[in-house]
C-alpha cells in the first residue's frame, strides 16, 4: 500500500515556478501528487505527479455531485474552502494509500519522509506543519472514513462552502475540530488525534521568529532533493514562498512582496537548475554555479 497522496487543484495559467515545484516532488518517491487542472502538462514531468484534466465547470460539477451541495456558481478562490472535502470527492483515488492530504503549489519540497515518518503518519489522524492551526499549504490525514468525511463536522458546512465568502475552512474551521475549546469536553473527547508542530516553512511577512530567535532566513537552497537555508543544513520540510510572490497576507509593516517588482522571478532554465541545484530568495529563483 502506498504511503501518501497529496491533492492540489489548480485552475488558470501555471505559476512561473511550476517546473521547480515538480522537480522537488520528483525526489520524494514515496509520495504521489494529483493535480486536477484545466491546463496542459508543464514541461517538467515526474512519475509521482499526475495531472487530471477538468474544466473548472466540470470540476465544480464533480465536487457538487460528490458532496451533495450545488457549487456551480463558486469562484476559483473558494478552492481552499473545498479542501476539507477532497477526501470525500476523491475517495476512489485514495484506495491504495495509507494517508492523504492537500498542499499549495507555491512550495519547494525538502525530504518530506525524513520528517513525516511512518511512526508519525501511523500514530496521528491529522498532521500539520504549523503549531497553532492546520496548515493550508500542507496538511496530512490518515486515510480513514472518519478523516475523509471530516468536513461534515464543520458547523454550517453546507452554507459555508456554497457561499462566495471565504471562510478558511481548511485552516481555521478544521483547527477548531482538532482543538475544540476547553469547555467542550465531549468535542475534546472525540476530536481526532492531531500533531501540530511548527516547521518554520514560510519566510517573510511574519513576526514569528525562527527557532534560534532570529528572523526568517532569506536564501534557501534546493539540491538533489534536499532543502537547506543559510542557517539550517537539515530537517527542513519545505519552503513556502507565499510572502515573496504575493501581498495578499503580508502585514503593512513588512513592506511589499519582492517578487512582483522583479523583471523575472525565474532567472534560469529549470533543466540546468534540476541538475545543478537552485536558490530561492527575495531576488528570485537562480541556478547554482
């Protein structure tokens, strides 16, 4: 039985870093990715990354049918709110996996299985890379009926996913299920067994300090499936560069995201970078010498 399937729907043009994302997936051979999308396959391919073609309308039709809520009208930004229901919708694709989860595409992966071992994935119903919430950029669940249907435990889930408003169901709502308030004894008793450990994956835009008490590193290096940065040479799960490419969640005092101001984010050919390794920083993505 395979270990883990990560699902990440994407609609619209590929981000310019997609070939680098796939290259970092390629080296995590015990993990598969499935990407429902309306785009043709990128230049880079990997045996453990599968693209499943849907128009956005066809995808909404599938999800609507699978979970029993009319979602034909929802905009693309509601895809995050649908994440807690991916286990229900893609249950047939999960039959040969012990675990499943969802992730973002603005990520470069390190060696995932060196950190998320069999012991961790077998002993917990849910695993998050944040200490205070389920992480939208990577959350993993045990492949059981209870966890595949976890979304149904979200209060007012039908009205929330049918609304055009974003409710952060993949993060805030699931966190409330994993960690109910102390006064709710029964909810705490039946809550899934979860592991939430801060993995320090997302530099920039945050006041949270790194483990050594300093601010987040700016330069990260990927080479041969391993991810390091200017301070840490091992134990890095992934790099999530959201705050470098987008202003959406940045706090005013941190300034503007650096990548929109660059002439080019990707400053090398992905094939050369796959062979030599590459750096990711506020200055963009560059091949190593």
